[in-house]
């Protein structure tokens, strides 16, 4: 059984706190690699950058200095930490300033909204790291901690925010980096104190230091707790709303759904609902724990059916960035999606957008409507694209009505 000792912990922490140009060069390379991974939305590249980054060392040194009440070591680790953070931000800012890819990827956006879970990951990751450092053979724990706590991505995201003058990226990612760094250091300090008590050493951490650490921890945790509550609440509302739609509006095609504050906005295509039925839907929200929400139901049909023209008129009034959603119990959605994707692949430059939907005609037959919005490059190929779309639908066994739309038609 491997022995855990404060002597081993001290040796491992001290050896990583020496300022060398080679270490800082490795950090700069890791920052650039992480920036590339974030820029092209590649998780494996980001993970690789986190594995070679030496950024964990000064954070662990700060925590060890606090837990060991060693001002000299604490100062040394803090100076190295500030130097490395500066190198990281400068490197990331330079990269994103010259990078031709300006769009924020999902990897970047994910680092702008820290939550309480990030606090827990950082704390327990840091505690696992200090246990590993106290062993003669730490195994693969430290690399795992580096990946789990993700120090590099938020630092790179700060650089992205600076290069694009985006305050939300700077503040969000900066706060995430602060959470990770602080709670890794705090966990290291707690682990150091635990090992000292376990080995019979006398603690010299003053009550003032303990109170100060607790106060700082609470202040840092509060915003992330609020963010975590918001995420959990929104997820709950989305789940309940989906259940409400599937059970109460199963015979309707859901063209749009959105939650804005306490207002639930739903646009439907299908059998016309009476005023009393709409009122019943409003009352039934209580069954799904949505009683304090107001239902705003827009019916896109005047009778029990919708014509292709009415569907096209609706599309003209819609925001092209909106995503049309369908009930999950529709068996034809997959085939219709395949048709949509195939058409876009064949005419990527000629088509701006494709809107699809399944509705019922006068004879109560289900038909699929495909509204194709042409770009300026596609206006001369309208007939060809319409013919191809009809053929593609037939090949996928989809009974569809195809209608063409130009950009000018939609803006009318």
C-alpha cells in the first residue's frame, strides 16, 4: 500500500514552482494549441493542450502555501501564477486577433456560463490532485485533474473576448477561470491541512485566515449558484412543456415554441381549436407545474386544414433563423428531414433556407410541405431545384408539395 506523506507532497509542489523559460514556452504552445482546438471546435485538441499545460503547478503551490502557512512559498507561487496567466491571455488574444475564423464555436460558448457544478469539479479535482501529489507515484491522477478542471479553455476564451471586444466572453470565461483556480487552490489547502493533522503536525492557520477564506469562497460561489439554478429551472420548464405538447397537442403540428419570461408562445398547424379549448389548455398547464405561465397560442389555420399557400404565407412572416419543431411522436419526421438535408447538399449556394412541415388536407390526408427559400444565386434555377426537390421527396417515399420562395418574397 502506498504511503501518503507531507514530505512527498512538499517535494512535488516545490519542484514545479521554478520559473524556467522552457516551462513558459511549453505554456505558450499549449495556449495556442488550445485556442486552435476551441476555434475549430475540436475537443481532442483542447484535451491535448490541457495535458501539456503547466498551469496547474502554481495553483497547487498557492493552495499548499496557504495550507502550510508558508508566506514565502505562497508569494513565489502567486508570482508564477500571474506570469503564466498573463502569458496565456496574451497568447490567446494574439491568436484570435489574427485567426480568420471569427465565429464563436460551441467549445468557446460553453466556457462563458459557469455554474455550481464547475465549483464542485474544481474542488474535488483539486483534492484528488493533492492526494496524488502526496504519493510517491501519483499515477495518472494529475493529468485527469487537468482535463476535468479545464483551466486552459476559459483562459483562451478570455483572449477571444479581448480580441473581439466582447465583454460577456471576458467576464463569463474569466469568472469560470477564477472558480477553477480558486477552488483547486482551496482543495489543495484543505488537503494539505488534512495531511498535516494526520501526521501529527501543529497547525498555525489563524482564525482570521480561516474566516477570510470562507468569506471569499461564499462570494465566489454565489453567482455560479444562481447560474446553476437558472439552468436547472429552464431544463425543468422545457421538459414539462414538451410533455404538455405531446399529451395535449398531439394532433397539432408545432411550427414554433418559445418561452419568454412567464409567457409560453406556441404556433400550431392543424385542427382549429375553439376559444374554450384554448382556455382549457391554459388551465391544464397547472398539471405540468406551469400554472404561473401564460399560454399564447397562435393558430395558423382558419379551418381544419392548411393549404400550401397559407403555409408559405406563414413562412414569409417567420424569422429565417427560427427552427421549426415537430412533435416527437411523428413517424414521418425522419424521412422529411432526410429530404431537407439532401436538397441542401445538392444546392448549398442556391438555397438560403428550407422550411418543412407535415399537415392535413381537406380529405384528412397527411401531406408534407416543403418551402424552399432561394438565394440570389438560385433564382435562375428555381424550376430545376423544384423538380429535384419533388424527385428527392418521391425517392424517400414522402408525399410532398414543393413551393419556391425568393428572398424578396419573404421580406414582403
